[in-house]
C-alpha cells in the first residue's frame, strides 16, 4: 500500500519550520513510521513527493522496540512512538511533527534536556541503599517503566518547559523513590513533589491515556499523593 508522509521539517534550531511530503510503500501490515523513516534515509539520494532532491530527515531512535522513548513524535496530531505507529492504522496521508513542547534541534529531533533538569531539581534519585518492601513491588516495577519519552508532557495542558510544574515524567520516577526512601529522607522530596507535581496537576489524566508504555499513572499518582501530601495534611489536621 502507498502512503504520503507529510513531515514538518526544520533545518536547525534557528530556522523556520516548513512542510515536505514523501511517498512510501509498506509491504506488511506491521510496517511502522520508524521503518519508513529509516527506509527513506537509507536511499543514496532523497527526493520529496515533487521530485525535489532534499536533505535526509533527522530523527532519533535507538531500540526500535518501544523501550527507549527516543523516537517520540506527533503523528496525526497524537504524541506517540514512531516504532509503535503502524502505517496501516494511520490512513493514506500521515502527518508527522516533532513534539511541540520541546525545542527543535532539527526536523523531528528535539531537545528533551528539561526532563533531566527537572529530575535533578527535585533530587529524584537514591543516594544510598534503599529498603524495598515486597508488598510494594508492583508500584516500584510500574514506576521503573518510564521511558522519559515526553509524550505525557506534550499532551498536558499544564506543562511548559519554563514552568514550575514538572508533569508525569517527573511524577513516575518520584513514585519509585518516594516508596523506597525512609521516612526521614522523604521530607525533602515530599516538599519538591508538592511544589512541582501535586500543586500544578489538574488530574484530568489525559497523560494516562497517551503514555506509550501503558504505565498505570493513576495508581502511581494516588500512591505518591498519599505519601507526599495527603498523609501530612491528614496528620496535621488530627
Ligand atoms: S510517564 Fe509514560 S508518557 Fe510520560 S515520559 Fe514516562 S513513559 Fe513517557
Ligand atoms: S493529570 Fe492532567 S494536568 Fe496532571 S499531568 Fe496529567 S495531563 Fe497534566
Ligand atoms: S526507538 Fe526506542 S522507543 Fe522507539
């Protein structure tokens, strides 16, 4: 089957975006957007749908198995992983854009550095040995599956890169750390959690429905809100 990819491109950070289209053919129902982007770039010379020679398409990937999050982009208006987006489900004309909440480096490559800066700001890591309660293994496992892809931030109406709200890409890793820290060490992270996650979240859970890893964001959010905020409020008001 033949498809038309309509790609938003940009030569560099400082250049203006433009649209360029390409025709591709898919042999199987499993052919993904990542596969056809690789196929286009593997040609010695790349031509657009009007026969004009053009630069290779810049985009990122690593695992090609929905495990690393590198290939996150907006496909037909929805943030998702290119290696998980099958052409057969997308119609004959497919629009592809970079995630819009992050600075574009070139074409579909974006700078997601803010995700790591935000985790650094709230100190979302362990500094020494942690006690893992077997009864909480499901929470720890769920929280460890975050790809840091940024799809949840793309869809979130409250997240923007200069803002104080860090979104679910910070909540999910925090959910794991909050569960592992002892009570004394939780205090600092609880404070940061309240400021950068709990206070800014409207709890619409649009992020839950978009997460390509299928993480149970609602469960983690309730668990972390309980540990970081609700328990303290309840105890203070007793
Ligand atoms: S929570 Fe889901 S959507 Fe958000 S960064 Fe992690 S894997 Fe991606
Ligand atoms: S629940 Fe809503 S406001 Fe909170 S992170 Fe998800 S999309 Fe954003
Ligand atoms: S390339 Fe790793 S998730 Fe798509």
